[in-house]
C-alpha cells in the first residue's frame, strides 16, 4: 500500500524520488532548459574572468613595452660628451641626413642614427655639410658630432679639381703635389690598369678615363685607390649617359668616341664651339684629309704651348696627325661631358679648318676655304706678336 501511495502521490514527499523519465514531457524540457542556461552562465562568467585576466596581462605588459618603445622613439639612445679616439668618416656627395646618420652609427661615432637625426632636423646649417672626409671621435654625443661636421677644421684629406682636357700625367702631378704621394707611385699604378676596373674598350690605358671633376681624396688612400676612384667616376657617368649606345648610334666604337671627344676638348676654347670642331673632324676624315691638329703633336712631345715649330710637326709618333691618317691611337686628354656629347652630335656645316684667332678671349673661327684659313692664321700670328710669352 505504501509502495502504491509512493508512486501515486505526485506531491508527496516521495515525489522527489520519482524517476525523471516519468515526468510529463513539458516539465522535463523546462528542466533541461534551466540546466543549460545555468551552465552557460557559469561558463560565460569563467570566460569573462579569463578574458579579463588575459587583457590585463597583455595590456599590462604591452603598456610597459609600449612605453619603452615610445620613450626610445622620443629619446633615442645617445652618447654624452665629446668622445675619444679618432676615426675618419667619408660623407659622399648627395648624402642625405639619414645616410649621414647611418654612416656615423656604423663607424661608432654616435650611438644611434635616430639620435643624430633629431639633432640634424633641428640644425638649420645641416644642409651645409660638405662632402669629404672628416676626422671624428668615437662615442660622441650627436650634438658634438654635428658640431664637428660643421667645422671646416675637421676636414681630413685633400680636395682637388681635375679640369676638362687635363692629360693623365698632369693629373698625376696635381695629386702628387696635393697629397705628397710620389709621382712615380701614380706612374707605377697606371702601369697596372687591370686594378682600376677600366672598361674593356679602354684597352688598358687610363688616358681619357680619369673623369674631370672635384674629388675628395681619402687621407689614407694610395695612388692606385685614387686613380681607381676617378675611373669609377668615368664608368658611372658613362652608364648614366649610355655612352656605348650613343657611340653605336653615331656609327663608332666607344673608344673612338672618347678619342674624338678628347681632341674636341683639347682644341676647343668654348663649349659652344665643340659641335663645330666635331663637324670639322668628321668632314676631314670623310674627305681622307689628315687632321693636322697641333694638340696631337704636343701630346706626343708632352708639352703645352701655342707655338708649334716645323720641327715639332716632324715628330715621329703615331699621335702626330700631320704624319698619320685618321684619329690618333687613343685619347690625348680627359674629356668632359660636353665634349663627349659634341662627338656624338656635331653641328651641321661644311667647315674644314678652324683656328683660335684670339686665345686670350677663347675666340675660334671656322672656314671651309683654304685661302680664308691662311688669312685666319695671320690673324693668330698677329695675336702672338701682341702677346709674347704665351
């Protein structure tokens, strides 16, 4: 009886022990729903607590790291004081502030490039830093480093200017005088042109390939290093103007182009005359006329003068264009870009002769008439009489 009452009394004490599967379906579903909701709430609270802990950990650490990063950007590491020891640093033509900063850091002059850039950005004279070699100290403050770069007394090494039309031997003498390196060192270095990276068409000769311009010489550089620097400058300039392609378009080899440009450079007084001289060369060659340039004879004699004698014209040398047809076997000077351009693009004209009738004013006159040329020669001789010693 009690057993029967146990199962028949849904509200009695025994109802708590009633098997779950005997509950009505609706009640069972509601019970399951409440249980699932409780589990979701517990899991949600746990996930939220975990996420909060994760965020705190990450942003707490990130805050420290972020502050360190920001502080490093705003206050980059820098040395203090004037530094010590010595190091030579080269600032190249066209170097930006960023490049200078990296160069100084690489040579251990400043602690960080960013620290120097901060100083560079505030220095109104920074754009006045000249290319060249500088005597710096190790572990300097960026401010001290900037002060040295702006001080002319910090410049190391020597500056030279190689002028258009200078011969190789004249370049050697110029550098030897400026640096104290013996002239014979340059002559020995030139005898080993394979060390310079000369273009193949130079045929192992440096004449014509020591590019004119201003150079900052390494105070510790050797004769070979200095000549290599000049040849590399020629190679760079030749690539920029695409010299080989221009020579091909003009119907000549690169070597012929440089040789012709060297004649134009040696003969011309003004750049505006270069294209005319180029045309004279072409016109005479096309007519199988010898060039008869005094400059080629003087190159063979290693002399500089406006007076060339009849005996000089008999000089036995392949460079004597009074005795030999065509162009000389190689350049007679180091031409500049304007002469090279003129060799490629001559002016139009029928000129066959030219002469500097007033060298002091760099006046050159042109003609295609032999009789007129004789008159111009007399004009030049009159100038010589009025300017003895030139």
